[in-house]
């Protein structure tokens, strides 16, 4: 067994993956603690040293994985994702690059690559992007048409909300999210009582139809991803069944030959 084989056995071991997950969680807690001015004033230097140690361990872990898997490491999108996250953390965090220091929080996103269930969720959402793009185009058309209509209808009644098309687009997006749409509608209806027809129709079309289409596409993609995952992982149970069948066959053969069987296994 070569040194590379030993390295591959280490990086693929469950304890190694568990250690990486624990380190990522510890790093996430540290990044949250650093947002407290009081704690930073007292323990700032210690937290900075711990952060450097965590980053160093991440670099060693990636180096070990690159050595263990060779070129296969760079063919794995999740491995490249890990490499990019850690590379961003290695950029200088002083001078004109000081804003990059805030990007250290991206290290928490490594949980997406080390936890299999999260990987499947992200893969399912990525598969849903083509369908979501069509729905996004539909929502964009709905927003634009509604913005033109509302600007012409309510510009005089509520110029602060529908004074021009850009203001109307923002207001309609706010209404789509359900944020204070009742107050906006009442402001317009104080001048135009029949304006409720437009608002009710727009909310039904945008919130209850278009946005729910996003959810439907995402759920369908996740179901397909779960189905593909289930088809890819039937090997372990079938191998266990085969082992049991072989053991039972050996017991039957031993009984036929008159050989005593002790605890039920030969």
C-alpha cells in the first residue's frame, strides 16, 4: 500500500469527514463571536490566532486531499468549490483588500460540500435552474406590464409609490413579497375606491401563481434528485443479502454432510 493510498484512506475515512465538519462549525461560531465589539476588545488577539490556526488546518486538509486524489480532485466540482473558498480566505486582508476580510464567512459554506444531504439539495436546485429561468421571465413580464398599468392608473393618487415606472416596479416587488401591501392599497383606494381590483388581481397572479411555480419546480427537481440517489445506492443492502444467503447455503451444505453447526455460521 503506497503513501498515496494511505492518504486517500485517511481523507475518505468517516472520522476525517466528521472532524472537518466540526472544524467548520467551530469556525462559524468564531466568526459570529468576532461581531461582538466587547468580546473582540477582550479576546481579539486570541480569536485572531485561533482563526489563523483554523485556516492553516483547512489548507493542510486541502493539500492532503489534492495529494490523495491527484487530478481527480480538480475534476470534482465540490472539491474545486472548497479550494476556491479557502483561496479567498488566503487573500490579503489589509490595505485596499481589507473588504475581503468579510469574505472569511464563506468558509461556513463548506458545509455544503462535506454533508452529503446538503450536496443533494444543492444539486437538485441547480437542476431546477432551467425551469426557474422560464418562470423568472414570466414574473418579469408580469412585473413590467403591471408597472406600466399602475403608473398610468395611480400616478396622481400615490406618486410616492407609482410616480414613475421604476418606483412602480419597486412598489410592485414589495407587494409581491407581502410587505405592507395593505397600506399601499389603502393609500391608493382613498382616492380611487375601485383600485382594489388591480391589487387583488396582481397579488393572485404574482404571489399565489407565479411564485408558487418556483416552489413546484424546485420540489420536482429535489424529488428527481432523491430518485436518482436511490437508484445509485442499492448496492450495500444487496451485498448484505448476498452474504446472508451464502452463509445460509453453507449451513445447509454442512447439515447435509453431517457436520455440526455451532452458532449458526460456518
